[in-house]
């Protein structure tokens, strides 16, 4: 027989409405703590959500500002070429709003059927391959067509499935104008460089006219003297031959031959003619070198002896320089190389003239030009050294010696182009031009060039 249960003692049974029997204060504290934790989590989630929304809005604003600022065309399309979004650059060109373009076909933007067919072939038929620099004609808002260089890149979703493509384009009309302007500027720069080079050569040539004229004077004077002697001999021979043809007696011809010194004339003819030819060849050689030096530069690739060039350049400069400017040469022999003899002569003349100017205040101005040959990395090379006894170059100026228009000479006495042009010429011949100060005083310019075997 079961014992009756006292309802008042049954757990969970309320003695009064709303009162829990058997639930202590600790249980209520746990419940309140859990509710606080849930509320705190909710607040944190709300704050994080607001931060993410703010970052999302910021990102959307950034993307919108980028799309608005883009000068290139941007079109986002589906796999079938349906436009999903465009940027303002396309709206400006087509004269249509983005809302009107969305949902239409990309291919309706092109100017004619040929461009549309080419777009279908090259843009959408490429599958997952990128397309670069595909030039197509786009129809503008006024019905005209403008050439545009398009790039097409496929886009994929998170699992790698193709979602369509992103098409960007840049009108090439402006690019062509910019390229033409750049080409014109480059041509103008090259023409100006050639003019500066030629002007510097003419300035050097003008300084050397006196020296060249003096050098030409010797063979020309020799030729003139020989020609006058030949004229006198011709008159005597003509007189003797006239007597022979008139039938003069042998005694008369003998006396005439002795008086006119016909035998001496005959002995002198060969030396006179050979001397005249030698003087003419010497004159031609000097004029030929002068012509090569003054000619407009060409990309010449000729074999020549640099030792001969150095000797001629030194001789020409010394003829026009101060009488006490002494130049000593230490050349090992022929220095064969390939290039432009006229350009290399200009380099040597510039370096010798520079030494003459640098030592102009010295009591005994002097320059030593030496050369040596060596092997470097299996290549035969020569090293020319131009050592003067001048005051040297200020350390602050050493780094700028070869800069265009840099000069320490007074205004009107130098253009500042000679050494800069020489540096470029040596570099084009596969060499290097350097400058330094000598420990004993003075400056040394070193020219390192390849030899021709």
C-alpha cells in the first residue's frame, strides 16, 4: 500500500502561485549571468556587423570612385556577352546611361557588322584564355566610329566556374597622337644632337685652320717651286729641240747643249717630277683628312690606324697652339681598329686641345700621349693616356667633366660639348673615356678601345 505524498513537499510544486519550490538563489544568479553573457555577445556581434557594413560601404565607395576616375572603358559581361555593368567612361563614349546598357549585348556597341563578327570571334570565342590588344571599331554617341584596343579577361566564381568576362578598352586615337608626338620629339632630339655635334666639330675645325694652313703651305710651296723649275727646263728643251729640227750642225748642237745644261736638266727631271707627285700626294692626304673630320657623321665601319690618326691630330693642334706647347708621343706602332676615323680624330683633337687650354698658364706647357696594348677577357685592346702638366681638375668638377655644356672656361671660349661628344664617340666604338688627376699634378684622360686583329 503506497504512502501518500505530501503535495507541499513535491519538488517544483508551488505553495503559492509564481513561487518555485526548491530553487535556490544560486540558480537564479547562474541564469542572470548567462543572460548577461548572451546580451554581451549580441552587442559584440552588432558592433562587428556595423564595422563590416562600414568597411563594405567604404569599399563600394572606393570601387565606385575608381570606376568613375577610369579613362579606359570597362564592361562586365556574362558568358553570352550580356552586359552586367559598365563604367562612366563607356557611358561618355556611347552617350547611353549604364541602366540602359545593362542587359543589352556587348556586340551591339561595335560600329559595324565586321567589328561585331570579329568581337564574337576574338573576345567570346577565347574561352578561358585572355585576349590582349584586340583593336575594334566602337560606335560613338554621334554615330561615328573610334578605334579601341580591347583586352578581355575571363572571370570565375568561388568554385572555378566561368561566370563571364571583364572587357577593358582604350581608344587608340590618343595613343597614336601621343606616339606620333613622341616620335617627332625623338627625331627633333636626334637632329639637334647631330647639329650640336657638327657645330662643335666646326668650332674645333675653325681653331685648327691656321695649323692646317701652315701644314699645307710646305707641300704646296714645294710643288710651286718644282713647277717653276720644270717651266724653265721646258723652255731650254724647247730651244734645244728647235735647233735640232732646224738642222744645226753637230758642233752647234754640242755648244748649245752645254750652254743650256741639257744633261743636267735630264738628270733633274725625275727627281723634280717625283717630288711634285709627293707634294701633291701629301696635300691630298691632308685635305682628305680634313674632309673626313669636317664631314657630317655617318655610322662608318672602316679599318684605320689609330696611331696615324693620333699623330695627325697632334700635329694639327700643335700648329695652332702656343709655340712652346710641347707634345711627346709614345706609340708602340700601328694601332688597327674598326670604326669612324673622322670621329676618332675628333676625339684625339678634343683631348689634345683640352690639354693645350688647361696648360695655357704654365711656363712650360707639355702633354704626353702614350699607348699600350693588352689582352682582356680574350680581346685585344689599346689604352691611350693623355697626361698634361696643368693644374689638374677640381675634385668637385671631376664628376661633371663629361656632362653636356659643362665648362670652366670663360664665356665665349668654350661650348662645354667637346668632352661630352668625345665620351659618346668612344662609347659607340666599344670603349670607355675616363679622367683623373695625377699624383704629381695635372690631369690624365684615358681612352680604352678595342683593337682590330
